[in-house]
C-alpha cells in the first residue's frame, strides 16, 4: 500500500491543487497514468479584462490510452507565444508581476516535446516561487489506485475548477468582475505575491 499521496501533474495547477499539495512533505506523480481529456493537466484558467480565459496546450496524441510521459506537444502551433501574450495581458499590471514573472517566463521561450516535461518543469519553479519544500517523486510504473491511500488523480474539482468556495483576495480586474475563485496559481502569485502561501494555508 502506497502511503505517499499521488497527484496529477497539472499545467500551473489551481489554487486548490496547491493548497492540498502543501499539506504533504512529499507527493508522488504518476508518469504512466492515462490522462483524462479536459482536465487541468493540459489547460489553465486565468482572469483578464474580459473574464475567465482558458489556455490549453495543444497535444498530438488524441487517445486516452497513452501514458502521460509519452504525450507530445503540437509545437507546429504558436501556443507558447499565445499563452505568454495572454498572461501578460492579464497580469502585467498586477501588484507582483515584475517580482515573479522570471519564474515562468523562460518556459514560454524554450521548446518542450512532451506535456509531462513542460508541466513538471513549471511545477518545480512554482514551488520555488512559493517557498514550498514539498518533495516531488516520480513513479516509473503505473500506480494502481487500489493500493494508494490518498489518490488525487481523478479528483473532480481538479477538472471543474469552479466547484469550490474560497476567501476573496484582490484580483487585477476586480473592478470589472466579481471575485473568481480557484483559478491557476498564477493568478494568486501575481496578485498576492509573498502572501500566497499564507492564503493557501487557510483553504
């Protein structure tokens, strides 16, 4: 029986994702899971002047029967340029953007072949930005859910990110929109900066 909690590897995961992750000294990430469609493994949500914007990483593999680490990115599309342009539009004027942009900017310049490599690289840097010491372990074989005490791979709210209530915090476009909870962790970092970890500990 695996006691270390098993997490999905998300694209700059939601606030809830990080709030749960913080509770553990180490987590296990399954490189060989079959990735469900339409989950935050391949998309994130940010808030811009027009409301919620979903940014998806285009992938070549359409079948769900391919291990996560073999899912390749469709780099024929200029998705990195588009994502970074959208992030700039949404957060360039936020209070802490200039202090934290260097933690993710390079990931939109370097080419990545697989979704797993891209997501794991960003996650490692986001943990550094948040000053979180949770250790990441990566499995070399598929992890059977029947032998896992805490398996978050199919947690429903990691798929439908609005299904959770959270305390309000300042958002760049709060003057135009009601508070939107559980966006990508980028929204929290750029708006709350060093107070992000304290906020997440209260969820």
